[in-house]
C-alpha cells in the first residue's frame, strides 16, 4: 500500500485565516495531481470526544461539507481531524500542549507508518518528522527573529524551505536556513476561480448596484489598514457614483469599518464580511474593477500576490498599487492599472482610468485568465516537488 503526502496545520478548521486557505489549497492541489494527499488538522470541543478517533485516528476521509465549501476543496482530497479532547490546550503546560500530543502520540504511533513526506508551516512538526526519518517540506511566509536549529535546518531530510518573498528568504538565511535549500515560490490560486459564474455574478450586481451607481468596485481580503482598506474608504468618498463592496473580515472588523465610513459620510460602501471560498469567485466576476490598494509598509515587503492571482483568474480588470511584490506583474498582459501607494487621489484616478480602458466583460478578459494559469496551486506543488530528491518524492496513485 502506498504511503501518503501529509499536509499538516496545528489549527482547527474552518477559520477565515489566510494561512489556512493557503494550506488547504495546496493540499487540494496535490490531491488533484494524483498524489495520496491528506490534510491533517486539529479538532476540539464536542467533536473531539469520540474515543475511536483517539485510538484509531489515521482514517483518511472526505472533508465535512462545511469545510469543503469553506475552502473550495475538491473530491480527491482526504482529511484527518486529530482530536484534542479536554484538557489539551486548556492548561498552559507542556504535557497538555497540542504540539506535545501530536509529536509524542499521534505522529509516532499513527501518522509515521502511513507517511511518505510531510509539508507544513509548523516547524515543530518538521522536527518531529525528521527525527523519525521522514522527509519534510517547510513553508515559512513571515519574518521571525528566531534561529533555526542547525541540526534540523542542515539535515538532509529537510528537502526544501519555501517562502513567498525575497525579503523573507533573506531573513531565513540570516537565521540559519541554508541558502541552497531556501527558495521563493509565489503562493498559488485555486483553479476553481477560473470557472465562470455569470448567473451568480448578475445576482451580485442586482443586489449591490443602484441606478445612480452603475459601477461596482470590489475589494477581497483582510480588513486591515496596512492592506489599504482605510485608503479605499477615502477613495469611495471621492467617487460617490461608484459602489464599493468589501469581502472579508470578522464581525468586529466589519462593524469598525462601517462606523468609519459613516463617520466620513461615505454612503457608497458595503461590507459583506467573510465569504466562503465557493461564493467569492462570482463576486469577483461581478465587479467592474477589483481593488488592490496595499500600502507601502513593512508588510508590503513580504506580502504574497495571491489576491492578485485570484483577481486575475476572475478575468476582471484590476486597479493596484505599485508595491515591490507586485512589480514583476506590471508589464504582464493583464487588464490592470497601476498607481503609487498611500495616495487615495492617485488610486481614485487609477480606478477611473481602468473603468474607461477595460469595460466589464461578462466572459472576462481571456488574456488575463490565460496568463495566471502558470500560478495555479497545482503548478506550485510541482515546482516545490522538483526540489525534493527524486527517491523521496510522493508517488502519484490517484487517477
């Protein structure tokens, strides 16, 4: 029996977190390519109370409908929720820590015998795998001021350390990760974003637009100032005849931004909150322009163009700021306008120009959708595995 390509996160699903979207989409892509991919995550609360799951945890299964819909998972991916019953993670000590339970119980007795290779953003899980003789792929997407243990970073079973920004790669190397095994590979997008949803897109437009605001600008992502959300509210204030819709954020963030818009007398903004991944493509396709207003701050040095890829896959025109991680796409054959960051006047002018230069197409801009296919999660997985020693790579087993 073939062994599995294990993706692991020490978090509970589902949650509207960017790192969980990235993890699930990569696991989903590996399964789509035919690998025996299994996504392992934690399960707490009442769902963690079944003793069968404690004794026989390695039972790959189809994800629950709620989780599959939340992350746009497809039918080939299998999952394993690792039960963490009380008092795990309830008391602040090493014995009842979920990382200890995974490394001392679940991994050696249940995961190890079934595993070909692991792929994770959890450094502790990498260490456990390597100590047990399992090759590992490590993902590290943010700056951290901590040293990587040399016995792990230099171990031959650590096949590759992947990041999404040159600046993070530099800091990883400075913190002890060997340059030869540290690579930058852009995040990928879920290929389901390429599927067209004209009826649902039309419903969004009917719901959001009015006769005196015939154009729709959509922002999708976290509701944070550094991502340019405050700036976009100021842009909306300048363009009262354009409707702005924001997809993302938790209830408190939505309330805060609704209050911000109200305090500035901005009436042409709608905050939709978090949308599941299966609802997002139709909203992106409904827009006249998709907004990427990221500010030129520290976060801009390591942000991933994942949002830009989702936008491109929708075939919708884009207005974006000229931040370093997006620079390579400014000359690409896509329907986009660019402007300096941190300038609401410049961004408003950019939006207006994009509306003129790239009128909305129901079928989307084909050149944009063709260009972005090189950045699919499936292609990303293939690139990552090209850095893995051939004898250690997982085997394609699913037709």
